[in-house]
């Protein structure tokens, strides 16, 4: 008969232990990224002032809206496919057979959104990388073309403001390095071993913070700071590629059938993600038309701090997904896991919102300095959005597990429309607080859609 601690030891050595270890590294990296984001934002805010800092935040918002153009084959498709491919190859090794590295037959049917049955890991990674790189280069060319056209036509408003355009031109280079090389990060996530990617991201963030500080002291022109983010993303991409080559070989292959499958299966997810990120940045895009860059800078400063806090919920969802959602087949067990994750996330986000709200004036004064005092009121209310965002991130795991790409699209399209209507009605009257209300309404619509879908797919008949 096994002693209790031996059973616990086996648990810690299994999926739960790997997830907890992965969560520890992810937490360390995320906390470092939050710290770096706060420090760099503070340095830039003090150096640039509210008006130019508002332009910097606006350029970043435009980049975030453009980034989903590169997400045709996202992690919601890759990670489950890689988990399945890794399990097949491990089973082949255990049976004494060579893994099947032959490409799947083009006509072989598969579940919606999933990779064709039998697709080898090398083909999945190679095809995903090729597709992501092609789309990323197209997106970069599109952004640069639009900026050049605006300059040639003499536009000087919004994205074509000379400072905003210079910032965005440098930031846009990150499109080529983040998503294509993120295939390696997805592979590590599928193995529940994200430590190498997290260490690389952590160290690069620290170097970036030092570079921003030194360049601000050297009075770098505001438009040049976008290049710092481009260099950081290039270093991370190259580091991921080197790790993949050293530890797993570099046997990626581009399979035309798989390439077409990822492009087709990922298109609906892609449209859904475009709607999601447009929804998340719609407040700043619409607010810019009603307030000046200085007020936009104060609002964006509060939202940046809040979004770093919200990322903790996304971090939790990302690290527990393989072990506690994607690999669980029984509806009853999956339902229990979901309830526990929702309770944990909701309590954590609510506690954080209380603390952030109480300390908002001190936080804003400490990070951003003079001229940003009004941002504290925005931060106090924005912090409660983290509860809605955290709950939605956990519910969304079920949608992704079953590859319900049309649910993703419908959910975020509805949230985007609801937020747009709310912003049109509320921003003219309430400014930034109206924009926060629009976000809350949009998250409420997304949660309602999640609840309807989860109730349908996880309904368990009493035995």
C-alpha cells in the first residue's frame, strides 16, 4: 500500500508538478516584465512629458491593433496540435517503433481547427513558422506603406503625426520577430516547460530597461525609442531559434497540405483575435478623437499599469491549460477544474483591485511623476476590469480546448460592437470613465457568450 507522501511525490512529478514549476517561472518572468514596464514607462513619461508620452502610448496602441494581422496560426491551434504530436511520438518511442515523420495525407479528415491526424511535430513547427513569417512580412510592409503614404500626402494627425509615425515605424519591426519565432515558445508551452523562453524574455527585458534609461539620459529623439523594442524582439527570436537547434535539432519541414490547413483553420481564429485586440484597444483609439494627447497619455498610463496586472490572469490560464484543461477528457472533472480556477482567479483579481485602488495616487505619483495625477482616478476604476478579464481568460480555455473558432469570432465581434456603441454614447459625456465603462460592457458580453457555450459542452447528466 502506497504511503500518502509517495502518492504526493508522484503527483508533483507528474503534470501537476510540471505545471506548478512552469507557473513559478512564468510568475518570475511576468513580475519582471511588469516591473520593467513600470520602470520604462516611468522613465519615458518623465522624459517625454504628458503630451509626447500620449503619442508613445498611441503608437503602441496602433501596434497592438496591427499585431493580430500576424496571428493566422495562433497558439490556440498550435499548442493542442503539438501536445497530440508529442504524445504520439512518445508512444512510438515507448513501443520501440520509430516516430512517424511522414507528412499526413492531404485528404485526411480531422477535427475542425485541429492538425490532421498523424501530423509530425517537425512539420507542424516548420509549416507554422513559414506561414507566420509570410504574414508578418506582409503586415510590416503594409504598416510602412501606410505611414509613407500619409507622409507623402502631408497628413499630420493621429497615426500620421510625425512623432507617432516615427515611433510606430520602429515598433512595427517587432511584428517580424515575435510571432514567427514564437513557434518555439508554443512548443515549450506544449511540453509544460517554458523556462528557457521565460529566462530569455526576462534577461532581455532587464537589458531593455537599462537601455531606455541610458538613451533617455542621452536625450534620444522620441521617435527612436521604437527601435529599442525592435532590437529586443530580434534578440529573443534568435535566442529561441538557437535553443531549438541545440536541444531538439532543427528538422523543421514545410508541408504544403499542412500549410494550407493552418491557413484555413486559423482564419476564423484570426478574425476572432483581431476583434478581441481591437476591442481591448478600442478605448484609446476612440478616446483620441475626443481628448488631446496629454489626457490620452494620462488615461493610457493608468491602463498600462492595469493591463500588466491583468496579464497575471492570462499567465495563470496559459500555464494551467495543458495539464488541467487540454489533457482532461471527462466533462465532470473538467467542470470541477473550471470552477476551482474561476474561484482562484476571481479572488486573486478582486484582492489586487482593492490594493491597487487604495494605492492608486501613490503608484501614479511614484511611477509617472508630475503631470499625471489625474491618472490615479482612472487606475482606481480600471483595476476592477481585471476581475472580468481574469474570469474571461479562464472560461476561454474551454472554448480553445474544443477549438470552437466560430464561438471565439462571434464572442469578440459581439463584445467589440457592444463596446463601440457604449463608447460612442459615453465617451463624449464622461471621457476616460466612459471608455472604461465600454470595456466593462464588452467583457460582460464576452463572459455571457462563454457561459452559454460552457453550459452546452460541459453539461453532465446525473448518473
